């Protein structure tokens, strides 16, 4: 089956929008999803940014919140910004990698995003992560142990390096087998359609 | 009739996409368009940028070109980047203001964008502007004289100040009567639908 790669960062608001709808969209298009957590921090740092552009550029930050409010409302999604923003998504990303090996990845990823941007919860707190793990049917102590292995840590660094090599500069991004890059939740349909092109 | 305000900057690639389709879209939605040329330069400067973000952030610049190629191809629009980018759109913006008073504004605006991003022509060259004026049915010497008046110059500065007050940080942007702001060609449909909400 055709596939697209879904590049997401747990701190990213627009990644929340895509995470909550990509399975349904991809299923109805007949496309498989490769879930790829990565970190925007090192990519932003390489462009000289030490935080989210939504903090650096105030008008853009205000606009992003309103834009997501409107979209979330139209899609029937709850939306609440966590404080502080951006959240530190390092441990969530490592746990997601453990879950993607183990079968509970997508459910855990959605549970984290829901807690973070649906309820405004801190996702570096062990309690939020425990709740998301349990919701996804994972065994928390095994998952945390796996997330701390050198292998998982290296895999997350490699995802981030690969994102950078592919020219990814924001999240969510989508890449197709033939090397096309699409950026933003508003490009999801286009990315799926492209992946099906003969 | 309901209206939306279309904020555009002649140097902006995504404004080209919107300028070429907004009339048809607005007409079929039954919405009037208020055309508002403004300058992004002062707005970018206020955020510490001395050129387009597509030049400052290379990955974003590469992506933007590919994104527009794909969209332009799907819409049957020619696309060619001018060199240098961004172009200086000051005089085109002043002429557009003269044309918006005089009835030939939209045709002139589209002719400038077509020359700039359909053919890669320099839009600060008098020849490009003359051709666009003639294509729009304007009388060039009268138009240039009007564009140089203190009144037109002040109107462009006022548009730019108003954009800044409204929190506009990029182009194209769309605003509705009830104060909503939408940014990007990919928000045009949403802006039109919003303007029709009761």
C-alpha cells in the first residue's frame, strides 16, 4: 500500500490538528501512515530561534491561537493552550517511539495531544504521560524503561537529523515516497492525493 | 452585500495565487472584495527582518517555491520567480491605489502579478508597469502622475499602518466586517464562508 510519513512534534499546535484526523483521512484515501516524532528545537536553533516562532513573533502567535480555535471548533475538537508554551515534548517523543514499535503508538500520541491541547495539561509531567500510556493500553513502567534506552534516544535524534536533511522546518510535515514535502495541517489532503499519483 | 478585505503585497508570492482567483471565488460566494495594497517591509522590519522570511530561512524558501509550483500547476497558472526576490512593489502599490479609485485597479493588479510571478519580470521597471497599465485600460501618464501625489502616498502608508494595527504579519491576509483575520491563500475559502455567517 502507498504510504505517507507524518512528521510531528509534540510541542506543535498544528500537529495536534493533524494527529487527530490523519488516521481517518488516510484510511479513506487508502494510504498507510508512517508516524515520525521529531524535535523542532534543534531545527529552530539552527535558524537562530531559541523558542517557538509563535513566541518570537507576537502577531503570528495571536493569530495562530485564533486560527486553531476556529478550525478546532469546526472539527468539534476541544482546544486549550498549555502554559508554558511550547511544552517540552522530549519524553513524550521517546515514549511514542517505544509505542510505535509496540503497537500502542498512535493511541498514545493522540492521548498526549488531547491532554496537551484539548485540556492544556503539561506533557513533561509523569502523571500526564502515565494517563496517556494507560489510555493507549501500554504498561507504563515497561514503556518508561524502553523510552530511556540508548536505542530509542538515538532513534529520536536520527528522526530529527533526517527531518533536517529533508528540508523540514516546521510541523506537521508530510513526505511522500517520491520525495515531496508538504508542510502544515492544511496540506494533509494534498499530501495524501499526491502519494496516490501514478 | 457582505464584503471581505483582501490585503496584498506585490512582492508576495502567495498574494499572486489569491489575486488570480479571488474575484471568481468571491463572486460565486456573493461577497464583495475590498482590495487593499500594503507594504510588508515596515512590518517585517518591526520584527527584526530586513528581507523576506523566504530569504532569511532557506528551507522555508525552497519549500515555498515547490509549494507554489504544485498549486500553480493544479490551477493552470504559470509560475516563475523574479530575480531578485523580493521585488520592490512600492510603485506598483501606489499605482494600484490610483487604479482602485479609477476603476482599473483589479485588472492592473492581476496584470502586475502575472508579469511578476507568471513571467518573472521586474515590477519596479517602468516598462512592466506601463504594459500592465495598458492591459488594464489605464492611461499611463495620468496613472503615474496620480501615483506620485501626496494623497496616494499617504493612503499607502495608512494601509500599512492599518494592517499593523489589525495584527497582520504576512500576505495575503483577509479580514471580515466582524474583525476576523485570516492569513494565507489557503484560508480564502474559510474567510469567504466566515464573512457570510449570520
